[in-house]
C-alpha cells in the first residue's frame, strides 16, 4: 500500500484529489494534513470520514516537529503539496502571510521529506514530492500565445510571487540534491467544494442572495478554466509517470473573459432557479492592483508524455458546478458564516 501525505487536503482542490484517489484506488493510504483555516472544511471530506485509508491530521505545514513526526510515524511514499494561501486579493492585504505559508511551509515539507527519504546512495526508490502550483507564476499574456513550461517566471501579485518562490525552491532541491520532485502548474480550477471567495462560487452565492456581483475593471480579463476532476487525474498521472525534475502545465483550453463567466452563471440561474436573477446585479468595481490581463496554458507536454487531456468541456463543467452548489446550499451557508462573512462584507461591500 502506497502512502500519500496530502497537504491542504480539506481545501478545494486538495479535498477533490483525496476523494478522487480513494475512489479510484483501494490500495492507497492518505495522510491528510490541513490547518483548517477559513478555506479548509472537514465537510468536504464527509464521504471518506469512515474510510480507514484516510487519516486526517490538523496542523500547519510550517510546523517542523509535526511534519517530521508524520514521516516517522508513517512510511510516506509521496508528498502532494496543495497547502497554500491562494486568494490574490488577500495577498495584496497580507503578503507576509503568503510568504510564510507558501514559501517557508514548502521548504519545511521539502526538508522533512529529504531527511526521511535520503540514503547514503541517494534517495529511496519510488518516492516523490509533487508541488501543486499555478499558471499565475508566469505573469500575463498578450492577446495571443500560451504559457509553456519554459516561459520565464514573471509574477505580479504577492500570491503568485510566493508560489513562484516555492517552485524555485522545489527546483533547487532537484538541481542540488537530485531529490525526486515534480511541479505542476494549472489554470483556474472550478468545481465542487470551492470556497466562495473565488469567482464562480462567489457569483452563485451572491446571485442566490440577490447581492451585487463584483466585476473587476472592464471584465475582459481572460482566464483558462479547468474542471477540478480533470486536474486531479493529471496530478495522479504526474505522480506515477512524470519524469523526475520536470514541470508539467495543466490547462483546460477553455479561455473565457470574466464577464462571460458572470453572464453564463446568471443565465443558468435565471433559467433554472429565479427569474429575478439578472444582469442588473453586475457591479463593475475598481480593478485589482497588478491585475494580469490574460492567462492561457499550452498542455502539449503532459498530453504527449503522459496522455492526459481535459475531458470536461466548459459548457458541461459549468452546469455540473452550478448544480452542485444548488444541491449543497447548506454547505455554502456554513462556510460563509462567521469570520469569513465579516471579511467578505468588508472587502466587497465597501468598494
């Protein structure tokens, strides 16, 4: 039985990955380490709460003693690091928090894995550290072209800079120690369990509550959208078959402007839920500082080397996603209560 240390496994992509892996494999054990900040939620993991192959540990990836203890207690074969502060707006207000978690937390994980796996003759067979990163580390594209794995890093926000810093540390452990690592860089994920500070669940939540839909600038910033289950499949493939030391871009080939996303959500909810949900709810707000204009990923490398491709079209994925939130309104209500609600109201309603 292979043992995975999955960090951030109660968050959006992390919890989807845990559910995907335990559904696909009977012979894997997952040690799920999550700090349970506002974006981590044990409700995401209800499906596996009684699964003996899933062990949840509440804690911080920056806690050296805790992480070392997990490596001593369990025979960990793979580390998959989802744990990160990930909201760009929040990083603009609290950059030091992002530097600590995203950079120093990654270094702590790397050190603990290196100490556990390194032998006199190199590293143990069959172990790997996988860093889950973002296309935002590449900066901004013009109207044409795509990010490839050789695109220079050109981060613009404190969030993306902290992720780029973490990526460079992972690369350094490969270059310096030949520690077995991979880095994946994905486009914007969407799907079940995404915390509603991110665009799509934020829109759905606001629409259902007839609240304004904040749209930055002119709404024409472009993002490439990737259904979260497709992302989980890609990570699984990279863990098992990715060439050591390599970076793999994971993109959905689903580019949309932000205003297109907003209008798509409104149209679906208007047709299927409430005729009072209309485009009158759109509220254009001052643009985000350092707002990148366009992201677009070229996933040729992972397609040619590992046979991965995005199976879920945006047209199918967005309907599945909206319907999931409609079917799980209690989840939405629970995660937007308390401290986050205060933060949200201060952040958006005072614009």
